């Protein structure tokens, strides 16, 4: 496997028994997050276009997101009340069929043309690539893509797209016992082709954060697709280590990073407590609960509802 086509990704989750100290907030905007979230729960409305065929998704997180949306108070049958519009198509749909769907939406209803799709979103675990087709260009460039984490770099646009928090199936019910060790943890490691990221390498991040374990991420690329990037202060939740750098990264530098992080007891305990606070946002429930993974994905969509509405243009 050549170095040009291979990305390295490693997650280590660890916890240390330390005295309690004041914890920091895991949120990017700690003063405004809860009021904004409550406003979202009360006000946010989504209109779903009629799917061309029954929707079947390839991952549990995709399926649970869609079923939760269908049974939520966010839906409205009146598109004039909607903040965002959901473009539904099942996993594995050929791009030609997606193009026909977007074209039908464009011609049958006025909402797509108001923003060229900027107030629309869709679910695609693997993501859509760039193409010359007009319908797909507008869908890819303007609409919000909800994909699986980690996302393929060529398929993800950081400033607008979001990723689903990984769903562990079955989810762990408790953290590992830690009766006699100062450290406990487990490692998810893989060297995988950049076009074939696997959620099996990162599915443990949900349980790790939920149980107050600080993730250590070893990677050879910037990570711009972490779940809830618009909400959480990931620099206060995780330690990031370059796969290769001048100071000795990767596995060789891991011990040094852990010693430095855990040596500062106040900082580490603040990170661990932040993880415990943020943990509820990584939990997928069959019946959604406030502040769980489904609601946090909806919150990220809510943050993207302010779309520019272009003047309608006549096409000769």
C-alpha cells in the first residue's frame, strides 16, 4: 500500500484516577448553547420531499437519524413554514438517479431555486463527489451533506457538511473496571486507504467520551470532520498527535504526549470532565431524548438555516 494513498488513523482512549478540580466547559459557546438549543427545539421545522422509493440506509446511525426525524416534532407538512428541506434518497442511489430527483424538485416546486439548494440537506454515509452535472453540482456545493465519521476528504466540505456521531452496536453499558491501575484504555488502530475509511476504526469514540475517557487521536492529516465540530471544543476533549513530525510523532511520541497531558493534573481532569459532560451528545436512542446524538445533529442543521436566497433567474 503506497504512502500516497494511505491514511493512518489511531484512537487511544484513556482515563486516570485524579482528584476532582474545577471543570471547563466542552462547548464552543457555553453561554449561548443552551438558549439556542431550546429555541431550536421549539422553532425548527423541516420539510421532507416525497422519496422516489423506500429509504434504506447502509448504517445504523443513518437509519436511526431518519426514523427519528420522521417521528419528531421538527417535521412540517407546510413547506412555507420550513427552515430547511430534506432531499431523501437511499444509500447506493446512482448519481444519475439523484440528478433526476433534484431536477424534479427544481421544476415541480419553487423552494430549490430560491437558494439553489443552500437551505436543503441530504444523508449520504460515503458522501457525494464533484461532477459536471448541474443538479449534482448545486447539491454538492450548496446543500448540507450529513455523512458518516470519518468522512472521505474528497467528499466532505468542512464549512457546511456535518458528520453523524458513530453509533456503537450494541452500545457499552459501563466503562471498563479500573480497580488497581492508574491508567486504563483500549486502542483502535488502522492503516486504511483514504477512499475507504471504516467506521469500525472509530466507533469507540462515542463510548470513550461518554465514560469520561480522553481520546488521543494519531493521524497524518488535519481532521475537519469530527462529530459536532460546531458545538464542542475538541481541543479540550481530545489530544491530537501527528503521525510524523520533527519532534517525533506517532507511536514513538505517544508516551511523551501522555506524560505531558497527564502530568498537568488540572488540565487533564478538566478534559476528562468535559468528556463526561459532552458524552450525552454521542448517545443514539431508539426514542430520541433531549441533547442526544439525533438532537445534536439537528442543532447543527439549525445553525445552518440562515441561507442566502438568490433572486430567481429565467433560463433561456
